[in-house]
């Protein structure tokens, strides 16, 4: 089962956010231990990437991740008005050509709210969270 399906199976957004946070923490910890014990593998992977880029006619441009896109949105007036997670995902799709799932954005938005960069409010219309600049 895909990770997003598992996360979205929980009805509570707070539970979804906790699951994503724990998963990301485990992934970061796993990467740290992998990086500490496998320098030879890292060198081989770097050599392979450089070989591939030497033979490819055009370098592929990596799309920015969800954190980078949301931080870019913070520097604009986008969050001057409240937006739901689905509205933020749609805006990212239209303006950044980034197909983020709401489960990818929810943890980052919660982190930004905890850092007092955004305020998280319940909408009176649909009882879902909306995010607005502090």
C-alpha cells in the first residue's frame, strides 16, 4: 500500500501529521546511519551519477521540494488570505508544476505553524484547517 494511502486512511489530520512526522524522522535517522557506514557505496553512486550526466544530452532539472515551495510562498502575499491544504496543493500544481499530495504538505504546514510563520485556523464552513500568515 502506498504511504499516502496509509496516511490518508486516518480521519484526523492531527494523527496524519504525527504519522508523517514519525516517518520522516525515521527516514532521516536511516539516512544518517546509511551515510556513516557506506562511504564506498556513496563514492560509487556519485561516480555513476557523473557518468550518467556525461552521456545525457540535457541535464535534468530537479523540481523543488514541498518545503522549498512553501517557503517561497511565505515570501509572497499568498498566505495573506487563509488557504486550505487542498487549495495550496492546487496552487502549487498550477504555479510550480509540482504535484504535491495534501499528505506531503500537511506536516510541513504544521511545522511552519509551530514556528509561528503561519497560523492554523479551523474554517467555519467545512471544519477543515486553513493556513494564513501570522
